[in-house]
């Protein structure tokens, strides 16, 4: 799986994501479960809430995935009432710092951010435009998906 492949997998579920956003509550957990299901439907093994390796086992990884080409440690942040607008980018950066502690490196570590407000979309786009951030960003149907490599 590539970062573009992960982004496309998420965009393939755009209609359901929009419906989940409109519920207004706890859709990040739903998105984790939804992404795990999407991965499994695409022959990618996936598990939620797996402990980080020692000595950081008190932290839980949102998704641990594996396919024929590698292993992927994935943290996820979605825009909600708790982290609307530019606060989403703050939460994404917090997860990037957290994921840096996922050692030994499983192969690929990504933080996925999903947002919809103009402030969040602009913040994620600016982040992705900085080459040192090693991130991709795209918008479809008013939903932006950032995939940042850690």
C-alpha cells in the first residue's frame, strides 16, 4: 500500500464519511472501524487499538495494517467539534510526535487527517506544501485527506 493508495481507499468511501460527519459525534472511532473494514475488503490485514511496542505499550495505535508489501502503523485525526479548524492540524502534529515513538519502526508510519472546514483544509494543504513534512493532501467532495509520513 502506498500513501496515495491509502488516500484513495478513504476517498472511495466519501459518501459514508459525509454521512458520518453529519452525526456530529464520535465519528473518528467510526472512521477507524470503517477504514479497517475497507482495508480487509482490499486484502489488507488491519487491527484497531493495538498497543505500541515496549516501552510505550501504554499508548494504543489507531490502526496496524499489513499487506504483501509492508506493515503500516497508522494514527488518525478527524475534524470535529473538539478540534475544528486549525486545531485539527495541532492534533495531527500531536499524533505525529506520538507515532515517532512507535519503535521499532514497523516499515511505514502514517498520520491520516480528515477535515472539511475551510480552515482545516487550508491548514492541511499548507502543511503538505512543505516538503520537509513528507505529506500528501487532496480534496474530494469538500473533504480533505492528509497522509503524513513519520
